């Protein structure tokens, strides 16, 4: 028996990285997954490998959400879960950040999460309840120089998570957030996008960097975040809602002076 047998789950940003691993694990656990992304070729390929449904969904666009939900209902008749995973990162100091760049990150990371909750929530209620997992970040819990826009949006994702948990509990919808530290995906390891580059070598370099920063001594793997998202989507977390779950190898625990 799978932990998600018979459940229909929409995962945004699922063409690669953490979302891809969530789509793979959720499928293996019996879910019918809707792979949603703006990377159509990669998303279609993954969905066809998994026997899942692909939908083009720019999470910042209201109309795309409506169409994605319609496609999920048409394919599977119901929706039981949502993983708001899509996100983008831009490096800049606050004083150097153009407004356009700030608004672009807000549109995807923050507005995307809001639209997901607002559009999918009623369908979860219609199904008798369900789960929403929002992807925040280590930077939702603390500051990090040079990623101020990103950190602001991830703090906002936690606010949305808590309020949605309060407002949707009566409809048996649980809402939680994952807060990953550094995870080895194209976001933190762009070499993964370059067919010429040695992604393995870049991963080893990341491990070396995080050996000094993170108590567990390495960068995280997207499969590890997927297991946390599975926990929060399955009945294993049946009495948990409104909470941030940090998955960062101990990074946020503090600093070592020796
Ligand atoms: P990634 O860049 O590999 O994946 C992000 C996915 O989101 C991609 O498939 C991309 O096409 C999709 N996406 C981007 N804009 C979109 C949009 N407008 N609509 C729909 N899809 C869109 O990175 P990842 O690490 O897998 O990121 C997944 C989530 O985890 C993001 O929310 C990210 O902010 C968060 N996160 C990542 C890390 C990390 O170190 N990798 C750490 C903390 C949080």
C-alpha cells in the first residue's frame, strides 16, 4: 500500500529539481500527480515517464491556475493535494535591486503561492479535505545577504501558510511549509543545466562549501525534501497544520565558534 493511494496531487515547478523528485516519490506512493511547470518539454517528458498528467502553469498567472485545475479535474475527477513548489532566485543587494526584479520574484514565489491556495483550496474542500505544502526556505526563517527579495517572498510564504491553515482547518485542509537549506538542484547548482558541465564535480564543490557551514557537513538532496513533502501530504502528519519544517542539515541551529 502506498502512502498516497488514490490521491490526486498538483505539484508546481515539477519539471526538475525538488518538484521532479516530489512527482517521482508521490507517484511511487500511489498518487495521481499533475506535473505543472513552464518548462513544457521537460514536464511532458517526466509526466509521460510517470504516467502522470502535464499542464503548462505559470504560477503567477490567474488564468493558468484555472486551466490547470480544470485539466486536473477532467483527468482525475478530484484534487486532494497541492505542493506549491515553483520558485525563482535572484542575487542582488537590496540597494541594487531594480523594482522589476523585485516584482518578478514576488510574482512567482509569493503571488504564485497565494493563487495556488486560492484556486485549489475550494477543490480540496469539495473532496472532503486535503493538504497544501508550500515551499518556503531557510531564508524564510532568517536573513541572508544578497538574496533579500527572495528572503522577503519566502517569509511571506510562511505568513500565507499560517493564515491558510487557520482559515481552511474547518474544511479539513492542512497547510504546512517546507523550509529547505541548500539543496543540490539547478537553483543552487546551475552546472546541472549545462550538458557540457560536470554536475558531479559541482556537487562535490557544494558539499565542500557546506561542510564548513552546515553541521551535517553537506548540501541537501532533492529526494530528502521530497520525503518531507510526502510526510506533510500523507496521513502521517494528520495532526499537523500551520507549521514550517526546516530541512537544512542543522544550518539554522546556530554557529560554531571552534
Ligand atoms: P529549480 O530551479 O531546479 O526548480 C524550480 C522549478 O520551478 C523549475 O522547474 C522551474 O521551471 C519552475 N518555475 C519557475 N518559475 C515558474 C513559474 N512562474 N511557474 C511555474 N513553474 C515555475 O529549483 P529547486 O531547488 O527545485 O526549487 C524548488 C523550490 O525550492 C523553489 O520554491 C525554491 O525557492 C525552493 N528552495 C530551493 C532551495 C535550493 O537550495 N535549491 C533552497 C530553499 C528553497
